[in-house]
C-alpha cells in the first residue's frame, strides 16, 4: 500500500509530460498497436467533438483521506491543492448561466474542502437540483466533523456515488488501504439509515466498481447482482446501481502497470476490446471538467495529464459555453480506457 | 527477436491470427468459442470458473493466464479459483485411481 502520493515521492510519473510520453512511445510509436486517433479515424469518428453539455464536473481538490493504489488523481492527505472560495465564486457565476443541469463534485475527497458545504448551498440557491458527489465513503467516518454528511446530503437530495472495489474485505483493503472495507460498510449502513439507497427511495446511492488490478471490469449487470446479494446477505446493505469503471493508464495506475510489467498486456486488452459504439457516448462529449484552480478540461483524466481544452477559453473566469462547446476534444492513448467493451465513464458503461 | 522457448506469453495476443491460414475454420471456431462463453443457463462467471479448472487439467499455460485474468474480471476470489483447480485435480487423479479397479480385476483374474 502506498503511504504517499507519487508527487511527494518525487516519482517520475507524477509528471504529466512523462506519462504522455509513455502513452505515445513503445507499442504505439512502433505501430504494434494503432494510436487512439488512428483507431477512431477508421470509424469516421475523428476528431471527437462535444455534444450538448450536461455535466459540469468540478474537482474540489486533490486532498484525500485515502491513498488508493489505482488513483488517477494521485490524491492523498499530502496533496494540498484544493479549490479556493474565490474560484468557487467564479464557478457559481458559471452555474447561474450554464445549460448543464448536473453538478458533479469529485476530488480527492470533495468533502475535505472546508468550503464544500457552503459551495453546495450556494449552487443550490443558484438553481442546481441535480448534484452528484463522488464520495469515498470512509470520509463520513473519518472525523466527527463529517458525521453529519449523510443528513447534509439528504437536505440537498445529493446523489451519492461511492467507490467499492469488491464485496469482500481482502480485495477492498488491498486496493484502498487497511480498514477501508469495514469503514465503508459502516458508512453505507449510516447512509441506509437516513434513507439513501433503500428500495424505492429518491435518495440515490450508487456504487462504483474499479478492478483492483491489471484487468478490465466484468459485465456491469452481473457484477451488480453479485454486489447486491453479498452486501445484503452479509451486512444488510441496500444500494441502487453499480457502475463499472475501467482503470485508465494514468498516474498511479500507470505507475503500477509499468512496475508490475503489465503495461503492454493491459494496453493490448484495451485496444482489443475497442468498441466504436462506446466512442459515441464517451463522457467528454457531455461534460466539462474544472480543476481546483479553475482550468477547464475535456475530462478528469485530461486534467491529470494537464491537457487543457483546445479552446480560446481555458479558464472558468472567462467561461463562454458556446465557444467552449465548439472545440475538438483532446485525445491520447489513455482514451482507450473509456472505449473498451461496454465503455466506461463516471456514470459506468456507455454502450 | 529470437525466442528459444516453446511458450511465449506474448503469443496469446496472436491467437486470432490462426484464422489467417484457414479463414473458414478459424472464424467458425472463434464464433463458437465466443458463443460458448456468453451468459446462458450458466452465468459467465460460472463458465469462467469451469474454464479455469479445465485450463489446469489440460495444462495450457495460455489458458491459465487467460482465465485467471477472466476470473478476476468476473470478481472471482482467490479461494474460489484455487478450489476450482482442486476440482480439476481431483477429477484428474480420480481418473488415474479408478483404473486401479482394472488393475485389481486383472490381478484377481491372473492369480490362483
């Protein structure tokens, strides 16, 4: 288990440029495998263009109480980059006039931002009704000051999407750290108690599954059946949907793939599983990702690779939706992660 | 690059190439193969476990690599995987031992 972020450890792969180099060299530069651009050209899908903007995904910071082995954000307690209230105010100005109907908070642990609740309250006043929080669950039990989060979420009808790599303790703790499974179970029970995830409840609680290793996720529906059966039988836990997400070769997961000599095989698996139908609905076509310091990206992965939107407008302070939506989406070989099999997005499969 | 080993893990990636030298049979085989592993009366997960056990019995290194990965994909635990290998091993050793009856029959027949 990692104790510190790649950034604090001064690891080579904390550097976005280095990651992009790796993703363009080797099996892709020697043409053993086609680049993502070439692949989508075959099906006439190049350049990738945005459709109607539906989601503003705001990264409230890279600080997190966990240091997960697969994290593409390289988040952890040692990351100090969090969104300031000033940037939040700039976001609120955009929220007032955007056509996007969903506000999707991610991190890090978004709840660790000291202005998190204020921001949700203000966004709610500005008219947002559809909130998503990507919560790691353990944060709810990490400190007394977070114990009221389930009630807070309930008061704004926030849709909770929580990571859970497996229905067994062993596999969960291996990916996310010792004790994470038990704390997550406790947090899910707390959320059930206030009504989240219960059958027929409007308080939406969905789980997100990332494979804990160098393999692709299995079928979303059958994984959901297994999760539901085990969590209900073993712990009396209810939730609504399970979303499977493919790990993209970015940051810590890329570091792991290379260190474990799995990189080439993993890229082959992604390319072999390429599905042009998934390309149609990749999340960058309906989402704008905003970083903690207000820069705009096609997705959270491009944010971590420091690939800003290819537009005149690149910062939230100068936001202009029409201009931004008239852009080509920036792609590289990590994009194969979103188009493998049934596809992958922050909302699970897409094809 | 020269490789002096009979089994190269990278060859598994080229499995599909067998179709190049016999297109009709190769295509029919892969269609059949794909169909077999779809959800049916058995779940894809159950099929993955059976495939893992058989991979060990036929001692196919490519199949073991492929179905260990496939098992992880279907959320199989290491305990489930190892038990399936024991099921294969038990049938295989049982197949040897049940021939002991033939030996006993023959022994009795030949003995006064």
